[in-house]
């Protein structure tokens, strides 16, 4: 956790350099944000740069105490996308500055109509596996494990917490879990990708959501592997693979950390080194329900071709 209130004046000054209506011209907005991100307080910039390059043992970085003002907030949304004329909110500004320091804000054509900024709020009738659900646990997953253009970081910024303070973002780091995984199970999961279903957001309401991707669960350096994981969608096709995946699931449960986001918090999840979930909570539908802002970041050094901030990419299955 990084306490950011010490830089409140400098950060507020940087926010003032950003265009007031980001959705009016997102490419220009992110260009300006990129320049401003180069002027972040030196200590904060160094923390972000280190996390971008090396991650950490816990699989996430929590920035706490970012400047915000409840008085500037409208009611928590009940529909998407947000109005194009909505002025920049404080937590959206920090997403832009932190996101540009880490890499390239990215939209996904099939998700939220390609929006780069996502409002995340409870919605009546939302699918249980959707970020807009609230009544059940949104189970452990790495974001878009089945997508060839998977984001490297997932950013969640909090404008409002849930009324009871119950909702927690759970993070399980592969760097902590791997020490609990027997060598034979590690070798099994490193050996080959596993079949994986595709999330409803990308496949639509297909009647048969059978396995259509091949996801490497552990990959890269065998001593310090990356993680591709989805508790709901992975479909191991052999008894041995099922056993190894179950062992990994148990290890991730053992190392899980709960982060209760509150206003002024920005959580950066390392999507290649951890899996995350969200616990259930009870909305009141009173205009002050839990309201997060989400952004997906791709890191230029890990891409195979040219890319720009604000790009919207189409679905490519692994």
C-alpha cells in the first residue's frame, strides 16, 4: 500500500492540466495524460515503474488517499455507457495518470461497446458472472485469460464504497501460491494449455459455451511462472489436469488477500501474476451505491506490434 495524501497538492495540480471532458476526444486526452504522467511525484513514479517491470510478491499495488471530493460526484450510474459530456471525475483522472505511466489504456470491442473507461456499479438483473452483479461472489479469474490481447494490468479506482463496507476485492498471487504447489502439479500445469470456455461478454448468449480456447495456466519461467486462471471457465480435459488445477486453486485460496476499496483508493492488479475476485454485497439503489471506475492497460514492451493509448481491439481467441 502506498499512501498518496503526501502528494495531494502536486497531484491536484496535474489533474488540472487534463482536458475537462475526456470522452470528447480520448486520443487527445490520453496524449495529455501521458505527458502529465511523466511529471508524477518522483517517489510515486518510481513505485509504478518498478511494479510495471517486476510486479511484486502480492500481485497488486494499492494507492490510498488520492485526492477526491464526494461533492463533485453525481448519483451512482444505473446504465452504461456514461454520457460523453460527463466531466472528468477525480478517480478517472488518477486512472488516466497511473494508467499512462504503466502503459496503454485499451478498450475491447465486444465489452462495453469498446469503452476504455468503465463505470462498475451494481445493476438489477446483471449476469452473476458480470462485474455489475452484487448478490454472489464473482469468483477468481485473471481478466480475459482466453484473449490473445489480454490486458497486463487491471485498474480499479473507487469513488464510492458499498454502504456496509462488505465488498472486498480478493487477490491471489501466483508468486505466493507457487511455493505451496507440489512439484508434480506445477510440472503438469506448465506442460500444456488447458481448454477454457469464453466469457459471455465475448461469445454472446451461445447455447453451448463449450471449451473454445487453450489457456496456459502456468507459463514462462518455471521458477517464477505467470498465471492464466479462471475458476468458472477452465475445463481440464484429463484427470491429472483436474487434480493439478485443484491443487493450484487450493494454493491460491490459502494466499488470498482481501482489499476493501474506499473512496480515494486505486488498485492496480497484475493480471499476469495474480487472480482476483469480488465478494457479494447488498445495494440499496439510492444513488449512493458502490461505484468503481475500471481501466485495462497493455504494456508496450510486451506487445508484438504497434499500439496507441485508447486503442479498441477485437476478440482473438487463444
